[in-house]
């Protein structure tokens, strides 16, 4: 059935006729649930109409105590005696939300400084009754429980004798009974309900008045004792035993509160208040019994020795021990049953307790952390939680034993989970605050940890996706790489890490250089994150990255290179996108003046990086590599560069083929390197068809140089194949490409030998008309190249008339002679001339029309 939401939560029953009216200065209550007169068994055993039990009004203290008790008793009576089909039960069902809110209001109206009535007790009995018949709404449980706790726990300390002591005892017993009843009535959800109650009670056992802490702890102890005698639904064994990664179980079978309970209760065993630490020890005793009982249900997990140990608990935990030593001994009894999730919960609780040395034993908390981190095996998210907790609490921790424990924890986690620790701390503080710097210093205090941290920071720098891959700023790789740059900048200023930095200097230097390039492509939103932090220093992310390179070079002893780059404007060039690659070139040329072992390492690392395409930094890496090819003492290693050049000759990255071709062109001019470039000849010839004009401008001189490096027969064959690829370039939009292609075609005619010479004649005849038309090219250098090529063609074809006409510049006489000599090819010539009708040059279009 659907319930109608109340219009006034505090009013659930209709007012009795003749009831005293509310004072005129206050608003009369509004009706929300019309209840017909129902009979209920009153507190005195008589039949009382339900709607006459109590008139609910939103004004506190309006009702008499007897009316309150009558109302609460009627709820218990209906729940226990009425049939679910009865009118009374149905009416209670429809008004259950209002009833719970009224009970909550009654508890809140009880005086907080005295316990003189049974209203609290009767209210909890009413809650028990409603829970047993499933009328206590799940969404109201936490609220009503919190109200019960506040109403009872904050009462003044009670006498142990006299009438008030008896009432206090009965009230606490009703509270314990209510908590137990809620667990029992939850059925298959009993384990979840139990943990929910524990979750609500735990915060009340710390940072509260002593009486509140003691009462809350006592409730935990009683509830823990209860579950040792009550058969909860079967709990999955995964809560005390490691399982396979693919293991899954229902939430109703999980006991996820073990770590929080053990951690918090162990610390409470060290409280100064005797009642609190006694109840905490009792709760742990019952919790351990509960674990043993769960293990006994699984024969393969049953441990007879542990059961005997459990029976010996009271003797082993005798009170003559100090609170700290007793707490540690109790804690050790749980450690073998704690799964990683439980361990993390305890570690977080212990770290937070370091801030309160006057409440808990810091030495016990430190001991707990040390034990649990002896051999950590945590998930990335768990490591992040630990690092975040350290980061947030570190500024408030003053005890030396706590700092020592945290130092050890960070070093252990760094050695076991370096990737997760570094990523977590970068997320905690992308701009490397003083707190984060203190944590980095701890990790760099040991060489092994420092080495791992630097490697992880290096990986962060290289992890630079082209686009933002996460909707969260914290775990966005682009932001993390910026954070790594900022962190390295601070770390380099620490003298303790120079040896580790020196070991990876080439890789770190290049990674920071790539980071500068990457930073020029950041979105405004990503830049804003760092701009806010560094605005007082006027350090934008890109300036921070460039500054990191400068600092790195200085600490490694390359101050002279830093000054030389400054003098050439290299640092400023790096800051601007349109001059960035020029800055990279300046930087590369200065690094060529470093010792050969370092240059060799940088060169090899660049070649290794470029062996796999990565569009985020490949252009910067290639610029640096091609500059380094100028080092004559690296000649023996040039083959490594030649192996990767084919891949980048075919790259779609704008400017990459041209960059590679310019490097090859320089190599073809070096006698010691020229012939080694011939392995690239097929790739460059293929590039002519699809490359842009800029790449063709470089490729044609490269091919010209390579032809002269070939043996005579190979040269002839290659030139013959090249001729077919040159004709289309006669019509290229670039005048330079047209000139270079015509001149290279002219050169190929002089390289023919043997049978290839005969084959070449056909190609030369085919080229005559384009060459004739380009005599009218608006680019004078192209026209001159065409005239010279025609002259060479006349000699190659042994056509004297063509040579004479060319010398006298009688172009139309040449055309007439061409048609007269090969009338059978007139159709071919017509086909050749048609594309020139669409030429962007008016002179070529005009000559094509005249020829046709």
C-alpha cells in the first residue's frame, strides 16, 4: 500500500473532543491522518479508544506524562495484539511515518538533565514493537536511533543506588533490547543492520564527554556480546580470509565493519576513563568470540588452537598489565583475520588519532600502523586513502613517535607500491605545498625509495595524452604530469637526491623538455589550476616547466650551457608555441657540447623513444635528434636513426617528413655518411607522390645526391624508375618543386646506360611537350630549367633540329617539328596538353590553347 506523506509530521492522531485548546498565541495543530476511534489496551488494562489516547500538538511540553505513556503503550498493544487485517493495524500502517516522528519528538522533549519518567523507556519499547511487525521505516531508523542515543547518553551521571538508579538501569536495558530487536527483526539483513548500529555508535565513543563515551562503548559491548549468542545470517568467510580476486558475495553476507571496530576499540582500550577502556576491552573480547564462531562454521578454517586461546582470554588480558601493553596484545589477536580493507580502515583510524595524544596512546596507534604495514598488499584506491589521510593530518601531528611511524609507513608503501604512492601524493597536492614537500623529503631520505619515486615521476612526465582523458581534475594524466614537473622542480633543490637524479639525467632532461612542449597545448581550464597557485610568483605552467630544465642543468653542473642558451634567446623561444621548435634546436646544439658519454646516452634514448610513434612529443624528439646528427663522433651510431626514419617519412604529422628529409640531406653531403643513407632511397621515391610541396622541395635534392652515390648500373635503373615520378611534379603549385623536378629529370638522362637508355628515350619524347609549355612559365627559373632540359633532351634523342630551334628560342617551330616528326602521336599530345587548360598560370593556359 502506498502511504500518504504527512502535511504536519508532528501531528498523527485526531484531537479528542473537549481537549483543552492550545493557547491563542500559537497555531492550532493541523490534521494529517484521520483515525477513527480504535480500541487499544491501555496502560491500566482497560479498553481505551486509540484516538483518545493522546492529542499531538507541535508545541513542546503540551502533553501530560500520562498521555505520552498512554500513546506509547497503545502502539505496543496494537503491534502485539491486532491482526494485520484489522482496522487498527491498517491505520497504524498508513500513519507509521507520522508515528515515528511523534516518538522522536517525545524523546527530544524529555529534559536532558534528568531521568524522572519512563517515557524514554516506553518510547524504545514502542520502537521495538514497530520493528517486529515491520512498521519501522528504514529511512527513519538512523534518525530515531540518533535521537535515542542523544536523549540517554547525555544524561548526567546516575547514582548506583536508589529509585533513580533502577529507572536508569531499566532505560539502558530497554535501549540494549531495542538495538538487539532491530538486528533480529531485520531478518536476512540482520548483519547490515548490526553494522549500521555500530557505525552510529562509534563516533559517540570519542571526542565526547566521558559519560557519553562510556555509555556508547557499553552499548557496543552489549551488542557484541549479543551476536555471540544470536545466530546471524551466514557471513561470508571473506571477512576473515583472503579470497580470489574474482570472489563476489552479497552485501548482506559481508562484515565490513571489522577493521573500524578493531581499530577504534583498540585505541579506546588506552583511554584514561576506566569505564570506557574496560567496556572497549569487553567489546573486543566478544568480537573475537564472534570471529571464532564464524570460523567454526567453516571446517577448513577452524582453528582449535585459536579457540583455546579464546577461552583463555580473561587470564591473558589480566588487568595488572598497563593499558597500552594490554591493548597491543588484544590487537595482535585480530591481525591474522584482517583483510586489506580492514587493515586500511585501522591505519586511517590510527593516523587520525595521532592528532589527539592526550586521548589515546600514540605509541599504541603507531604500533598498529607499523604492524599492518610490515607487508602491505593494497589496491590503488586504498593507497590513495592512506596517503590522503597522512597529507591531511600531518600538519596537526606533533609527537615524535607518530612522525617516526608515518615516515616508516611512507617508505614501506613507496617501496611496495611506488606507482600508487606517487600518483596519490600528486593528486593530494598538484602544486607541491609545504606539507607535500615534507612527504617527498621522507621518500627521498632512502636511496632505494628515491630511485623508485624518480622513476615514477619520470613516467608521469611521459604520460601526456593529446586530450583530457578524465572528467576529474585530480586523476587527469595531463594535470598529473604538470604536478610531476612542479614537484621535480622542488626536489632538485634538495641536495640529498642528486645522486639519484644524476643516474637518470638524460631521461629526466628529455622528459622535462617534452613537458614544455606539451604545456603549450594545455586548455585554459587546466592552466587555471596552476595559475591560481603560482600567481604570486608569476609562474605559469610552461614557465615552471622551463625553469625545471634550467634548474636541472644547473644542479648537474651545466651552468655554461644555461647561459649560452639564454644568450641565444633559447629559453624565451621555448615559451612561445610559434618559436618553440627553434628553442629546442638551440637547446640541442648547446647540449652537443657536453661530454660524449652523455651525448651518446641522450642520442640512444631519443632513438629508443622514437622507435614508437607518440604524437605528443615526437616532433620535439626528432628536432633534437636531427640536430645531434651533426656530432661527428656519433657517426657510428647513425644507423639507429636511419632505422626509424622510414616510419617518420610516412608520418601524417605536419612538418615531420620535411624535418627528416632535411636531416637526410645533411647526411648525404657528408662523405663518411652519404652511402649509408641509400637504404632510405625507396622510401623517399615513394614519398614524392603523396608529400606536400615543402617535403618535395627537400626530397628532390636528396634524390639527386643519392643518384650519384649509386653504382653505374644501379644508378641507371633507379633514374629510369624515378623519371616516371618526376613528370607530375612539373605541374606542382610550388615553383621550386617545378624547377627541381625538371632539373632532376635532366640529370637522369645523363645517367642512362645500356638497355635503360633505349627505354629512357620513350620517356624523354613524352616529356617534350610539358617542357615546351613550361618555357612560358611565369617563374623565370622554371622557364630556364625547361630550356636547359630541352637542350639535354635534344642531345639525348640526337635531334639536331630541336637543338637548333631551342638555341634560337623558336618555340612554335619546335611544336610544329614535334607534330611533323610524330603525327601518329598527335592524339597523345592533345591529351597531354588538356590539363594545362586548367593551369592557374594564364601564360600556360594560353600556350596550351595555341598548341591545341
